[in-house]
C-alpha cells in the first residue's frame, strides 16, 4: 500500500474545509433568510431564529481555525493510516 504524506493530506483537508466555509458564507451573505426559512419549516418551533450576522473578524477566525483543524486531523489521520498499513 502507498504511504500517505501527512503534511499534504493535512493541507488538502484544511484547504477543502476553507473552500466549503467560504462557499457557505457567500451563500449566507447572498441569501440571508435561506436558513431561517428552512428552519421554520421543521416540525418543531424555530420561529425565534434570525438571519446569521457574520462579522469580518469572525470570518477570518473561522478560516484560520478550519485550516488549522483540517491540517491537524489530516496529519493525524495519515500517521495512523501509515502505521496501520504496515
């Protein structure tokens, strides 16, 4: 079996999470009531939900955290996989 490269796998996962996060945020900015309208259609009472307000500082913090978490989990995953695959 081919060995996984921990840093490359971690960066791939981190960058993928950041791309998904950016797309999600853009959708929230373009359609701010989308999630609210979907939540109100659920069978339990979600009438109190308001559209999300995403501050630029929270957006940047989210990107940094997702990149770091993706890097860490991808790195650990590759190490465990390589150890088990021996």
